């Protein structure tokens, strides 16, 4: 059972996410928090929402590729750790739902129990699920996809009506899809299945984004897909799109920083560290320790005083 405290925390996160995805005065930027500690730094820098991708985030812990080999509970565990470490809402990558409609229901239930504010679910088949922008992508029949999304929506309505269900449509580049099928699916996922938010996985042009935006009402976003570059926040607004999907930035920044330092360290030893410290002397950065209100050293000392001082 979910405790009253857990329910309150989940409700706050899901309510906040609902508010953010329906905001129209400025663009909401979705980023990957690579870990709970990185998420704390991102929060201090103003991050508003995080997406825990199966490959990018969960795969960073397991070392496994995003090819359908990661389990639902692995994803919920990692996303839950991150969600419970920060105050901004976390969305989990639900892949294909990890099974039939009963598995989808369980996934939504476990996400809500874990403090996660929303889940993104794909319309690829469970067998043969592929990484975004991979060759050989296919989509399930539209009726099967709608059933998958309806199962998720019904489960969330039973536990937390604010929990966000997001539908990711892979039909544009699918071997059995195309643009016309994509537009039909986006509309059906929103209107027939009742999801909160739909995402176009692979636009080929700005004109296709315009067509998709016109096909659905409410929260909508798109990935880079086959576009030659990422669109700016201003370009998002001009297209009537208030959510920008940029999850991979954080990983590349971290990979590059580690690569540069490790090569420098292999060459110069501790001098590399000393130069790094000097270079940051006037550019301090936060160390993401557990705060005084969390289950960290301050809480430990407080409780030791409470429990042991009277013995």
C-alpha cells in the first residue's frame, strides 16, 4: 500500500508536471538527469522537469543497451531514486509497457508508488523494440496501441488522476508506417486513448511538425528526428509547441568532461587535478550532498542526539 506521505509527495509532483506541460507563456525544457546527484545540481541551476531514459539513464547504471533488455523494475528503481532526490517532477521511459495491458497497469502503479510524476510509452512492439532512430523500427496496429494507452490512463485514474501519460509515436520512420499514419495515430492517442501528451519521434521537416501540431490539441512535443538541427526555444514557440525535448545534453557534457580530464590525468598525473582546482577558483560549483532536510549527515546527528543522549 502507498502511505499518506508517499501519496502526498506523488500528488505534488504529478500536479506540478500537469501545470508545466500545459503552460503556454514559455517553453518547458525536458532534460535527462544522469543520476540523483546530478539531478540535485540541475535543480539548483533551475531544471524544471527530468526524463529518465531507458538507455541514457538506466543503461548508464546497468551497462545495457536500449534494445528491450532492461526490465520495468530496473527502470522504476532508478527513476524512483532520482524522483525522491529532487523537487522537480520526473518522467520515466516506459518503453512499450514491458508487457500486455496488465503489465502496463502494473508499471503505472509502480511509477506512482515510486514518486515518479509521469511515464512515456511507445507504440513499438514488445518483441523487436528498438532504440530511437534505429533501423528496422515497426509499430503495433493502432488498435493495440490505443489499448496499451487506455490501460495506462485507466490505471492512473484509479490512483492519481494527475499522473501524466505520454504517448511516443514511432510511425513516421517505421517500416509499416509513414506520415499519414503518424498524424492519424497522434490524434487517436490523444482523443481515443485519452493520453495527456503526444510526441512525434521523427519529424522530417518543420512542415511535418506544423501538420502534427495542427492534428492534436494540448501538450505536444517532437524529437530531432530527421531535422538537420535542433530547433531553438523561439522556434518552438513560433510553431505553437511549448515543450522542448533535449534529454541528451547532460550526458554529452559529462562524457566530454570525464574524457578530457582522464586524458590529462594520464599524461600529467595529479598536476591535472591541481590545474582543475585552480581553474575553478572563481567559478564554484555545487557539491550535491544530501541537504539538512534529507536523510543525510545532519539528520543522522540530530537523531543520534535524540536517541542516545538520554541513555
